[in-house]
């Protein structure tokens, strides 16, 4: 499902959601994220991912050595979404927390998004990371939701932070939320971050 609201000269935010976020416990999390983004003055482009429609990565590395920046599988729209990702100013990932990891829908896409990084490596702050394929990567905000243990929550936060390091966005933020109160607090924080730190 795609929903797009755009005006000239406005920041563009790509929101990648899993299917459950659309009506999670009647919270309609995906819609709430969209409203928070619009409130901050950014355009909102929503993609609700379906892992069943995303073919598994072949591990062939052709996106690195034969068709740089593009997956050789072209019939499941993944190349379109990864291209939208790079062209966006902000990327928001909305994922259910599953044993400290991403949901099936989000993980299926992330596995196929490696064309957006380079096959080469470099040392960054004493650690080895992939070189950046492009001059910039969008600001990244990862939001995990759902019932989980404290350890699972911390694992999710650490995972999202480590993943962001490979892409090296200008800034990245991670939130987790379980209760209605935490949902409201996260939406306010999201809007504040976009309007104060990103959309300036």
C-alpha cells in the first residue's frame, strides 16, 4: 500500500511499516507516525511492507559487482523502494519487536537493501564498516513496538543502532513503545526531532 503527500520544497520522509503496525491493537501506529511526520512539516510517503511479496536475498552480490546499486531481481518492487530510500531526507522504520529483532516484513526488506551500500570497507571510529555508496543517506529513525522483555527491548535498540552505523546517516534515533502512553510520547518525540533537528 502506498500513500503519498508531497508539496514543493518540503522535506521528504519515507515511512516503512510492517503489516501489523497498520492496526496494532487498534492503535493504527502507521497512521500515527504519518500524522507526526506531517505535523513536523515534512511530506510523508508510506510503504506498508509485506515480507511474503519480497523475494529472499540470493547472496549473489551482483548488486555490488555487476549491477551496482540495483538488485538483479527486479519483479518485486524492492529496487523501487531502495531508490526511494536514498532519495528521501528521512527514513522511518516501524517494526514490531520480535525476540529483540525486526519483524518479518521489515527484515525481509532490510536484507534486500544492501545495494545501497558499497562492497568496499573502511575504518570508521576504529571499526570496519562498508564504505558509503552515495554521498548521503537519509536521517534514520527506527521505532520498535509491541510487548517485549527489557532484554529484548535493549537488543532491538542495539541492533538498530549498529545497523545505522553501516549506513552512516547524519543522525539516527531509536524508540521503543509498548503502552498507549509510550506511543503518544514517541509520536511527540518523532515530531519534535523532525521539526527541530531535521526539518530546519
